C-alpha cells in the first residue's frame, strides 16, 4: 500500500509540476530580442521549394498591457538556386489590448478594402499567435500566421502563409533570447 501511495504521489507531483511549467504567461515573458533561423517550404516555387531564413523578433511591452512587435526575416527565395538573392523584410506593429481578453489588435488603422492589412494577436498559455490579413486585387485574401511558443530552450516559431485558404508557405525554426 505504501508503494502505491508513493506512485500516486509521484504521478500527482508530475502533473502539478508540469501544469505550473506550462501555465499561461503574460506578454512580459516574451520581452527582449530573439534571434534564430528557420527552414521554409513553399508549394508555389519550383526553384526555391525549401529555403533557409535568418530571423529576429523583438517584443517590447508598453504601458497598459500594449506591446510593440518588430520582426525581421532574411529571405532567400528569388534569383537562382546557386546564388539566391537575399532580401531583408522588416515589420513593426504596435498592439493594443482588447479589454477582458488575451487578444490585442494592431494600433495601425487602415482600410482593408483599399489594400491595408489588419492584424491581431492572441496569447494562449506559452504561445503568442499573430495574424495578419489583407485582401488582394482579385477579391481573395492573404493571411500570415506567426505562432511563437516559449520553450525551456528559447522560442519555437511556426509560420504559415495562406491565400484564399490554401497553404502557400510554411516555416519552422527556433530562436534564442539574445538581449533584453
């Protein structure tokens, strides 16, 4: 009986310990500069079906639970496979909290019907997911989804680019905190 009690105590300790480790975090847990790389796979490019990307992301919490998010990606998806063109793409957005939720909306106001992008972010447990959507000239839509998950070793990135619901590109990689 004592052996069974010990096993039950051990299992309960594991469950409680893991629950605490994977409990929800606030936006401040993402604060700082993160750097890493990812492998990107494309369903629309014959010459660049699989590419490497260098990236960094900065989370800067602001007052009133808002935050500024900047991400930079060095793309290698044009040119020739033996000598791809490297293009640095950078985006900075300020996100404002939606009262009573774990959701933020982009502070940049625009008209989605005139080519502007709408963006929002959600925080679920250890991950923040950023969505960006724009209507295209043909009346369809493009959506980018960036899922960034805190891990014991850093941050995992999962990226999806979709057009009208069809997956066009994915990227998966790991980033480490390189500064505050």
